[in-house]
């Protein structure tokens, strides 16, 4: 087995002697003998590096990964986008990978500046003034947005559109058991949220475009929020944002989202990236870390984590968020990819996804028995209702070489359907073959 | 031992002291790095792709740089960053050990990295097997019954554990009456914050003069309104809670549950187990004990393991081994629900799984043996140079105090920390735990050689003899000098755009 412990037996003996000890066992004198584990761990002995790698290669081979043999049309918050070589190389630099949280800013300017650039890019993408240095994923960003809104409003009811990803809503519900927040599901009507009239919500949470891929009317959502003195929280698709007016432009108080599309592979769902941006007036309630610019003792530009008094290690039981470790490396990756895409590339990326989705949607809806789940406009993801159960379609399509999409969760309230995402990677030939295969499997 | 032979992990950061402009300042209109696949997908006018009221007029202004400039920029930023691969990080409570490179290769395997999280069970058998085996290993290490791998970080694991606690008491008709969670005054800040977010009130229990939980004071605080206690063992002073069995008995007697904060698990692998101590709920920081790299602050992974009676409350879906030898998902019947968008930080879990496989049970035990030996050696070596508030056998970390130096010459813990940066080491954790004045919490970990640990001790000894004036100016050899944190908060500049507008007050 490999050992990452450098000490030789002679080293260990010398160090023990220095401590006045004669054996390793004497290190454990403060542990009651009844608690000492006799016989060591019930875990197999270590494997050599090549044997370990072979074992995990075997596990990888036991999956069917997305690629030429399983062409990906699945999305639902996890997208098969291109990751450029430059991003892979830069994001894997060990200075970023093996750094700690930047608590000593004098030796952490690299991570701090990368996060400052990330915050700037996310703020511009969402049309808001300030973004934090990341949360865990889309779901945790929603949880924190609700916590912020409830703390600011002093009311605990939040209206949550059923167009928000089902797993994000479930996660919010899990954590609401602790905070006591009252999350009220709001139904979709033909693909977009139908806000109720009465009630006193602290906030509205809507996804843009939503889980069905439909573009929600944010101006209407803002008006409903205003009528109730409530905040507007918007979960944005950061890729579609390349073509859509920003959440901030529609008056959102908080924008959250899943940053995985920018440089992070599908990764079986993690680590992903929780995007979180808000208006400056809410900055003192911002969850997680925030990097700010300042100067060093010689007046040179420098970066540092700031407004630290918001954070759990200082506020302790008065904290409104317990986030400590976040997703810094994924945020740095996102920043690098957004800079690689740049002003023109993000728009082109969004356009290409939208064109592919339109082409695939037209193809599927031309098939006998395939209906749209909703008629509201979609951008880069859409839901169709096949004539056979959509889980069956997904299973049969595996044999055709496609991950056909994600069956709709019943909590969306839109009935059965297949959620289909098309990224810039999908060629016309792949889409044609996909549509032809769907036609075969629904017969 | 401090002779010239042997590898040392110390280095003053390599980089020059030149300021690096932001990527926005490097931008030049029309320059680009992007390129996309040729797809043959037909064109549509943009106004047919996006409804009129929602179409963006101008593209999002991001940056406009060539790939060459982009690579140079982020490479230069990386040169302004200290990291484990450059040198030792003796940060107490953070377990900044070396991250084996084989784990990077595992996380990059296409068969793992390119799997969609919503893919059907038939296509994810390898992932499910990996997760099931990791869960089993973590249970073997902690002495627990079953685990969830969903929590993406330690704090998320804590909150998950508290929600499991609440679900248990709710099912026993006591959610309304059990309102308090006890935590020691030496606890990590995430503990009280998690307690609050779990909907509980914090009751603090003091430490006694040995640095352990004051058992008499604990008993005074125990009643039937206590939901549970959160403990770290060894605690944040690096000391083993010797009365843990007595503590467990007392808490269980009033119907409370015991929560184990796994931040310090690196001390006890193969030596003792939280399950045997009486803990009901255990979270682990895979980015500490199991060598998942910290990534500059994340991503980590914070699995939670529980005793048998709490297994039915775990977040679902759980990966499980089925009777026919294949793998599938299982939703526990009284599940608290999901705590993550998908299945947790899966690639971080894969790194930890490969670390456990490579080390094996025997290797993991050696990890703790040497981690504890290194920390005890440091205590012996620096006793008399720094105050040792609790000078008795410690576990994987040791807490010193600069109180003696502050009294003698005005040298504070923060000065020691900043001077160490000049000496080529990352600083220890300072001013924590809160119950020790001028605390310097040092955790060398098992991966630092005797030569490195000796060099760290030599540096700390030199610093202790410094004049305070010299130390107040430190660090002078780092990419930037001491940073004005007060100004950053007073004149907030959280984005490049705020900078251009002169900062937002």
C-alpha cells in the first residue's frame, strides 16, 4: 500500500523518546481502556496506487457515462456542456485545489482575487449589485434566500412556485423543519406560476426559466410581490441568462441558481455550485463568505474576506446561516469559464442551446402522439408528454444510446412528461437520431 | 532531528509581489477565447427564440480576453496563493494534510465524472456500489449503523444531524418539550449556528480546569427539555474527553441524544469509535480526515452516520445493496427528506473512498498514530517557549497561548501568525478556541515529516524571541503586506463595478 506518512520506524522511536514515551500505545493513555478498539478497523488492508486506480476504473466502467455511447438529453439542473481544455488545466492547478479557506489574506491573494472576479461576474450575470463567494448548490442557495427574506421581513410564509426544481423544493422543506418557515406551494397553469391573491408572504420564489423550461413572467411576479410588500427571489438558469433580461432588471431582491453549467462536469450531481446574488441593501444578511477589495500596509491593492461579523464563527447562535466550507474551487472554475466565454461567448452559448432545443422540440412534437406539457415559451429545456409512460421511454432509449431526459416529478403538478435539455454540444445528426429513436420506442 | 537530511514542506510563497490586474482590466473589446462545436443545427432569428418582453438587448458584459491572456492571468493568480502542495498548513481543527494525487485521478475518471445524477439505476451501478462501500467504511470507522452521504460540508452535516434529532423527538411526542441543545464553550462556531437553524436553543456548558466538559455543570443543565448535546472528541483543545462514558450515560438518562462533531476524527482512526462512546449521530468532514483537498474553502463533504434507531430518519434516497447483488435507491420510511440537490458532493466522496481504499484499515490507524505523535512532539518541544494552558497528553492538535509573550513584550498571537508566513509556513488557527487567551492552535497532521515539524518549531521559537516591533510589520515577504481588514468592511467594494464607482458605504 502507499503511505502518505513520511515517518520511518526510527523517526517514530526518536519522537516517542523525545516525549518520554516508549510505545505508540502510550499516546492513548487518556482514552479509557473500555473504549480502545481492539484489533483495529474492520476495513481491508490498503491497496497499492495502481490497484486502487484499477478498482475505481472498474467502478467507473460499471456505469454508463454520458458520451458518444450515451448521448445526453437530460438536464433538470445538471447539464452536459463543453468544458474547454484551458478551464480543465487552470482549475486543476494545485495552488487552487490544495489551498485552505483564505483566512490569511497575505498568502491567499490568488483565491481571494479569483473570488472577487467571480462575485463580479455573478453580479453582472444576475443584474444585482453583490454576490457571495458561493453556496453548495442550487438547493442550498434557495434555502439561504428564503432564510434571508424571512429574517428581513419578520414573516415566515414564503410562496414557492412548483416550477422550482423538485429536489430544490424538497431540500427547502427539509430545512424548514428546523427554521419553522411556512413554504406554500404555488401551482403552475399551462407552464407558468399562477400566484394566489390573498395571504401575507415574506417572499415569492420563482425559477426563470422554470423546471418545465418555461419563461416565467417576472414583471408580474414583481407586481404580486409589491402588492404584498414581499421580496422577489428568482432562481435563474445562468446559461439562458445569456439571452434573457436579468432577474435584477425585473426588480428581483435575490437571485440564486446552479452554477454547474460553467466548467463542472455532470459529476453524478456534485460538487456543484450555489449562485447567490442580492441587492446591496441586503448585504448585511448575505449568507456565506464575501470578498472585498482593500489595501495592504503599503497601500497596494489587496483582497480579503469582509463583513465577517455576519458569519457563524463570530455570530454563533445568533447567526442566520451556518455556512462555513463552501464551493470555492467550483466558483473559481466558474469564473475562469465565464471569462473564457466572455461577453460574446455567453450569448452565443445561450443561442446555440436555444436553437438546439427548438430543433429538437419541433422534431419531437411532429411525432404522432407526442404533446407539449405546456404551451408557454421555452428556451433551452422543454417538457413533452409521450404516448407511453416517460420512465419507460427513458429505459427504452438507453438501448438506443440516449439518455433521453428526466421524467417529470409528480410534485410539479404537470402530469407525466419527459423533460428534455439540449446543450451546445448536440449536433443536428444527434438530434435527428434522437427524434428517430423516440419515434421507435413510443410505438 | 533538525539536521539537513529529510524532506521539508516549507516554502515562502514563490510569487513576485507585482499586483495582478483583474480580468476586467485585461479586457479588450472584441478579443475572445471561446469556440464551439460545429453542429449543423439550423439558425433561428433570436426574436423567434426568446419572447419579446424577456429578450436581453445587450449581451451580459463579462470579459473580453484571449485564451493566452486568460491562462496567464489565472496562472499568475495561482502564484500568489499558498497551498498544501507548497508547504505545511498547521491549522488547528482544519486537518490540512497532504492530498494524494491518485485521488485527483479517481475524481477525473470519465466513468465517474460524466454520469448524470438523474440517470436510471441500471446505468449507475458503479456509482451506487462506490457510495454503498464508502458508507460501510465510514460506519466501520465511527462504529455506527448507517450513513447518509448527502451533506456537502461539515456545517450541512451538523444541521442534518440536528434535524435527525428533531425527527426522533417528534416521533416520540417530545418535539414541543425538548427545546435545548447543550454545547461546550470550546465548540466550533458552526455548532451554535446549526443549533439555531435546527430550531433549538443553545445551552453552553463550561470546561473544567483540565480543559474537558465540566461534568457537574453538565448535570445541572440536563433535564427532560434537553434534546441532545453536541461534542467534539477530542475537543477543540486537542484533549480527549475522558468522562465521555459518564457524559453519554447522563444525557441518555434524560432522553437526550449525543451528536459527535467529526472535525477532529483524524485523531482516533482505528483507536476508538464515537459509536462505542455512546454517540447517536456523527458527522465527518471528508475534506479533513479523508484528504479531500480544501479547494480554497470547498467543496468538502459532510456525511452523517447514525445508530440503528435513527437509521429510518436519514435523508433519502439512500444508495443500498439489494438482495440480488445489484444496487439501488432506498427511501427510509421516516426520512427527514433531501439535504442536497442530488446525492451529495459525489466526486469528493469518490476521492475519500479511494483514500480509504489505498490506506486500508491498517494505514488509517497509522494516520492517527503519527498525527497524534507529531502534535505531542510539538507540545514537548515548545513547552517553555509558549504557554501551554492545558499541558497534558494531547491528541492530534495542541493549543498554545502567546499570553507570556504578550505580557513580556507585547507580542500577540496574530503577530506570531503573520511572522510564520514569512518563515514559509501557513499560520496556525489563532484566537480559537475562544476560552484560551491569545490562542495558537497547531495541528501538524501525519503527513508532515519530522523535519518539517522541527522546522516549524524552530521558526516558532525564533518568532517568540523577536521584538514585537518587527513582528507588527510582518509579513514583509508575502505577495501583499498586512491587509487592512477594517477598511474592507468600512468601505465595501464587493465587485469590480463597485470599485469603479468608488466603493459603497
